[in-house]
C-alpha cells in the first residue's frame, strides 16, 4: 500500500427523492470516550491495540450536531459551511442493548453462555450461538477475525455503548534480522490471491488505459500490506527492488523482507482478506471500525453487503488493500460511514436497487494507484435502480469521486461536497433519470460533472469551482439498443426504451460555474457526430458563468452541431444570439464569486436576479420554500 496525500480543497423527481430531502435522521447518542469509562471486566491486549487508534475527546452525535449547526471538536466546515462527518468516532456511539443480547469480550470464552457477566470471546462464536433476530454486542478491543452473518440468521452486530471496537486484519510481526541492506522475518506464510479483475484467475485486459492495474504501479492488485509504526510501506515485486519504505513478500521462501530498519518499532502485516460478509436480509452493523484487511479484487470488498434490507451505520472502513465496502443487495442503507485510504475504491455498489446513502465520508482512496478506469477512486455505482446519495463528502480520491455507470436509473445526488479528486468529481454515464442538485464540486482534476450518454438529467443549484471542464456533456457511439455493447443491466436486456444511452433532455439551471483548467465552462459535444446540442435537449437558464478574464478560458461554451466540429462561443451574448439559449444566464469576468477555501458563493451571486424559481420537487431537495429564487447550492 502507498500512503497518499492529496489537496483538499423540467423532469419529474421520484417521490422518494423528495421525501429523502426532508427527513431528519437521528440515530445514536454519543458518550465520552471509551478509555474514560468504567468497564466491568473487559481489557485490551496491548499486542492488538495501537494507541494511535484511540478515541479522543467526548463527542456529540454527529447527526444531532449537524442538525443544530454545532461543529464537533477538531472539525471545520467543508464547502459552503456544511459539515460532512461520516461515521461518529469509533467508541462514541451508544446503541440500546436488548435484554436478550449476546455479548462478546476479549476476556470472554467461546464456551461461555454469552451473557454480559459470562461473554463469548469471538464474534464468530456469538453468531453461531445467536438466534435469528438477536443482537450481538461487542465489548471494547481489537478483534482479529473474519465475520460472516449467514443467510439463515438476521443479526444486528453493534459495539457496546461508549466502547471502541475494531476488526483488525493485521498482526504484529517481530524477529527481523539484518540481511545486507534489508531486514528479514522468516516463517511468514500468509499468501493472498493477486487476481487483477473481478473474476478470480482471469488476466487483466489489454486495452491501453482500460486495465485495472496501471503499468507504473504493477503491484497494485497484490493485497499484501505492511505498516511500520502505522506508516504504510510500498510493496515491490522482487528482492532487488527493496529500498527504504518498501517491502517484498517471498512466497517461495516464506520470508517477509523490509527495506527500513524496524528496530524499536511496531511492524504489522495484513493477514486476513475479508472482514465482514453480511448474507442475511434485515441485518445491521453499527458503531464498529474495520481496518487493515487484505481482500483481493475478486473479493469485491473487505465488507460485503450481499442480501437485502441491510443497514450499515457509524462504521469506519480504512486501509484495506482494494475496496472498503461493496453492496450487492437491494434496499441497503448506508448512513454515517467513513471509507478512507483503501487501495482501489472506498465503496462500490452493483444490483443494489433502492440504495440509500447519507452522510458518507469517502476520502483518500485508491492508495495503490489502480487505473482510474474501469474502477478506482471514491464510490462507483452500477446497474442499480433508484439511488439516493445525499449529504456526503467525496474528497481527495485518486480517481472519480462519485461515478454512476452502466445502466443506473432514477438517481438523485444532492447536498454533497465533491472536492479535490484525481479524475472527475461526479460522472453519470450510460444511465437514465438523474437529478444532480445542491452539490459543491470543486478542484477536481477532471470534469466537475460529466454527463455521458445519459437521458433525462436535471442539474440544479450546484457550484462548479476550479475543475477541469466544469460541466461536460458528451455523447459517444454507444447506444442502449446494441446488445453487444457492455454496460447493460442483464435483468432488463435491450431493447429497453427507458435506457437509450442517448443524452437528453438535460436541464441546467441556477448553477454557478467558476474557473477551469480546461478550455470551456459549458461544454456539449457528440463524438459520434450525429446529435446536435438541440437534439440532446440541452437547455440552460439561471446560471452564473464566471471566468478570470474575457479570454480565460478561450471559450465560454462549446455547442455540438452534430456532424463536423462543434460551435464555440467566446461570449454569452454570441451564444445567446446564435442558439436562443441562456436568456436568463449571466456572465461575470474578473471578480471571484467563491471563497477559495470554503468555496462558499458570495451573497451577491447567490441572490442573482437571473435565478429561475424552484419547483416543489427541487425546493424539497434544497430544503427551501418552493418558488425560491437562488443561484448555487444551499448551506446547511
């Protein structure tokens, strides 16, 4: 694993989307930190716990605090003054303990009764003993085990109130001896599958730019991981390549080789692949941390949601070798989840109809530097019907922050901060029925928002600040009617009139578009040279377009003419006269319209007279009255 540091910085809506924007969610009380509370009989084995991971000061529940406008200690507002916390600190939640709960403790025994006075030692044993519908309560400590909730049992797995519980896939390693310029531990027998694709044993692709593994980072799909005093080391492919800061695993000789001197330091190495497999409908995991597991790409994730109606709440998944969390069941609820420093993706979801995502913190993922395509970065969702992604943070991921791809339908993305990602901020590709509203999208290296072969899209009241192309609407040659083109949902094979893979109509209203590292602010092109912007139904009104000068970027708008090169317009007036669009748009040059740190839009721009009235549906997503005149996103 390589540690990374990144910069920070008129269609109907479905009724479910509207309701989602108006519900206040309060899930758990938060107690003072676990280490300051009395624990009747539980202790933490020092070999399994690193004080680096301890809770700090007491916390107010993140969701309650957010609703009251309170910042937690050590927190600062993200974009537009909004606070995106993800999971409450591990050890700070206080879920109610049912009378019939089973208990697990590091000081317990797997032959015990599982009561609070006589707890079991492992979660595995508790699951074996549990009846369907029962809750397992885990006492403080670090647990080195793989957990499976089987199809036969609906189980809630949660931490004890105010106690810090981690599943840790790593083990301490000692006994290193100098060997030339390296340091060697003999007898290391842990081996992992290094398949580079989602099919075990299948070789990677050969199309340039469309392979999982980047040739500059050839060890990306190898799940082995090592940390020295918490600092991730880089895996190399041969003994000759070992240098300080790197490691090599010699499977043939059962040796773990380090390039840095571990004397007087703690060395940990990944030893387990999967953390939690949830296979039973209606199960839940709450208030537990997951770290340092080593899944391979075919495992899909360290934590996998494999059945329907499963809830993941106040859970942290960090420093896994590939993907932190993978969802493949319907009606999953992810609320208050932190996914950080995972090797390829923070999370993925496929065939996850009815997915609800609220208050995720997805940061600094793809530490192994997989290629951005076909899958790497923050959160990728595919082949899923009805998706709501709300009030979340996607920041500093090496890849696209939020990617909805391959026949996603009925999707609402609202109230999110998408900042400083290494590819696009938000990408919606070969999909249908999308609402993108009230998001702050800033400083992404690729497009701020990419709309690619997607029908019926509403883009309302977002800010796009200092991205590549801020709004990039592109059509290519793929068509939904072609069954041979990859990306169809096999549950609804073509011809599917609701999934055409043809852009339009696309409504762009009340957005602030400011600054770009590319050549245009509003960009509409058809690489198949078949469709004009009018054919795609692109319409724009109520937007504020801001550039640093009248000639930077060179073009204000690129506008597809179908065959041949697109038209380019250097001023809003010329664009309006030629197309009849932008009658209620405004062009500003020179003045900064957003704070360079918080990306907050100036009040003058926010109340601009060009704003178009909000429909009931859009107003509900923004949590403001209908008919409100407002440009840009709403602060919490």
